C-alpha cells in the first residue's frame, strides 16, 4: 500500500553496523545483473566512477560484467560504448557538481548510449529529488535496498528512467516519506449491498461560474467515480444548464450570483444547507475570482463542520484558518507558489520543501499536484 522511500540519512542508518565491502559486492553484482538483463546484446560498457563508495560499486559492477564476457572498463571516454554505467555520485552527494564533474555529466548525457545509474543518477539529491546543477539522464537506475526519495520526486524522478530496486541484505526501516502504490486502492471503501445513496457517501461540489462550468462537472463526475452515492452541485443559476447536460445524476442547486455569473457570499446559505447531509464538500472547481467568491470561501471554511477539499480558484488569496474539521488543499505548483510566497519556478525545483512550507503555514493536508503528486500532513 505504501512503499518506503529512503533519504540519505535513513540509508546511512540502515547500512550502519553492516560489513561495507560485502554490501558493495552485492551492490556491484546487482548493477551488472540488471544491466545485462536490460541490455543483453551490449558488448562494451564504459564505467564512469567517482571517488566514493558509489564509484566502488561501479568498479565491482565492471568486474562482474567482465566475468560475464563483456568489455567493461573504468573510463571517462564514453562516446564509443554500447552502455554507460554512471557511478559518479551516490546518496551522500548534495549541491551542484563541480565544473569538471558537470562537464563529465554533460558528456554522458550527450554520448548517445543508454545509461545505467548506480543507486541514483549523478547530480540528483537523494533526499529531495532536486537537481541544482548538471544531472545524468539515466535509462535505468539500479538502486539499493529501497527507492530513494530523489527517484520519486521531480525533477529527480525524470532523470531516473526505469528504477530497479536491488536487495543487498539490509533490514527494512521506518521512513519519513512513503510512495503510494496501487495497493492503496484496497483502502477505498466498497459499497455494501445494503447501502443507500446517502450511506454510500455524499459530496457537495461548489463552483461552476459562468464560462467555467466544465471544472465543476468534472469534479462531480469524479465524486461518482469514487463511488459516492449522492453528489450535489452548488453553482450559479446561469451556469447550471451545462451541469444539467453533463452530469445527469447530480442534484443541482442554483445559488446567488453577481453580474458576471460568479457565486457571491450569499451562496454559503445554500451550501451549508446541502452540507447537512454531506460527508465532504469540495470548493473551487470553476469558482472564478472576485471579492464575492473570496468571501464565500472564507465563510464556508469557518462554518462547515465536515471535511473540505479546497481546489483551484478557492485557493486564490487563501489565508490560514482555525478549522478543526479535516481540510485538504490541492494546489498545482503555481497555486502553491502564491500560498507560500515563492516563485513558481522555485516550487517546481524544490517540491518537497515547498510542500512542507504549505503544510506548516496552513496546518492541514496539502496535495501538490503534478506528474509526481506529493501529499504532506501536519
């Protein structure tokens, strides 16, 4: 359901007390096996090694490749090899590579050969996924004991290629970060045969201003896809016709709107009435931005006593509240940037740090959307 993700300190703790040469022998063997399995017709391997333990793993991998009848040499000449093995930097590396190493990384990336990275692509921070300088773009990363945080979080995730986890004889350990696997679906409640539409789960979706109705339709449809039995849409009267056509199953309630077809603070009365039978409320899809919508969001967060998901325009100019009921914010990088007062590019480059800032500021669950969706909790 949740797979452990290891940062650099957690890997160091996991390795403590173990025989280092034995661990390196297993690691090097694993790299060679995975490289041969992935590239069975490759004959020549250029193994680029650093000065630390990662380089030692690479040298042992080269020995096993030679034992398998392949040409495998430690070298920085990477242009003529069938496969390049990247063993420059390991989990202990942080910060941008020095100019000489950065130039070597660029040569690896431009060599035109597939790259097998040892433990993680050189230049990727194992604990954050950040790439403050040049970073290897791997075809395959053979990582040891468990997936590293930096292999799951962007931008490091997009440098890793395929990730193969090799067992090198370490014991499992508790980790701060976890990777959601498909087994999480086992935790989703299944509707019982005796359920009615209310006991199966009821959701209210608030949004759908004029010209933005598609978003609220998608949110309502998603609630049904998640097996909610009852979904109500609270939207401006001028925007309800689209909802009527696109989401036949949902209950629709017209709410007060301004001259631009956006909800006003008075819509809270309708939403609060609907929420009396709801298990959760989603606020924001297609909401639009105005003084009225901001006042509406503020009032709902103050007065709703059920779990609330705050999305899209409801996040605009959002301030921390004293809500007791569960609250989930679902920003993308640009929205999170506004929430924490940072540039969007900074958020994209420091996703874990940005997520932690938002969790600290709003004291609630924050889901940072993206190809590597991240979830943080207080």
